[in-house]
C-alpha cells in the first residue's frame, strides 16, 4: 500500500530535503524513523527537493509498504520520534499509482527579503538584504520575469530536457519585508534563488531591466548573476487537484 505524508520543516536545521551521506537532511531523518517503525527499509519520494536552508510549510512525500498501520497512530509516532524542526501534518493512504512528485499540478513558493535593519533573530528566515528596493522596480521586474519562458539562464542544471516553464510572480510589501510569490507547475534547480539574485543585482545597478530579455535569450547561467541564499525561500503550497 502507498502512504502519503504531508509535512513542514525548518530548513535552517537541514542540508536540504534530499538524502545525503553524513548530512542531516529531511528525507534522511524521515526514512530512518519510518524504517524503525515499519521494521524494514523505507524509501520515500518527495514532491520537491528543497535546497539547504529552504523551509517548507506544505511538503509531501510517499512511500510503499505491505504493512498496514493506522495513519493517525503513524502520524503520532513520527512526530514523537522526529526532531522539533520537522512536523508531520498528516498521513493518509493513497492509490498505488499516485506519485508525490509527478502528480503535482502547481507549486507555490515565497521568498522573503528584509530591506530594513539587520535582524539576527530573523537571519535564518528572511534574506537580510538591508537595502531598499522600490515598488516601481518590483512591479517592472516581476512583470518581465513572469510568463512562459525558457528559464535555462536561471538554473545550473545542464542536463534537463525541458527548460520551458510558465511562472506567475507577484509581490507584497509589509513594513520592511518584501514577499515575492512564485507559482508554477514546476521549477528548475536554483531557479527562484537565481531570479531573486538578478533582482538584487538590478537594484544595485550591476544589471538593468533591459538586460532581462538578453539573459533569457542567452540560455547561459553565467549571464544571470548571483544566486540568493536559500534562507528566505519557503515551499508554502503543493496542489494535486481533485
């Protein structure tokens, strides 16, 4: 039978979601606990491979086992055995043809930027940029980056078969915190962080809004610029449809 887990976690306490040798990861911790509970090796498949420092409010993974365990008891056991940086929100049984990654219809991320005074308390949860970014720049930038494009210039992944994505980027400003929202059926590796990095470079006059079209056309990661830290990035919603 196939189980689906819904979870949230503090990415600042992990080296990303995907399992790594001798590194604390979300997948590694979860599989270790599941293997103990089921008394057999358990391998999970996640909806998104979030990077180091990236947080999640709505991450999913599935795994298979012939053993039947009450999902409420499984949820409680997982939360009892996991660290305080990982919380299991729900566990349910799904059809065997369901896939946590390939059945995703839409993912929503946000990226938080602190444009005010440096905050040591929030340093792991919002990029401490500590420089102003005008609403005019945010409006023009998000409009130019949004849409259906080839985002090859915004990823370090050299072996993807398809770099075309349709992305909607919006923003809101609350006091000194800028929150950028990214919605798409899928994202490329480091894509959002590279987009944010470009925004910062433009704000510092290292690049211009007019460069954006050239960057898209180049299909060259080196033309894009910096990669922003993962600390301000959150996976906030995964949609599977009905």
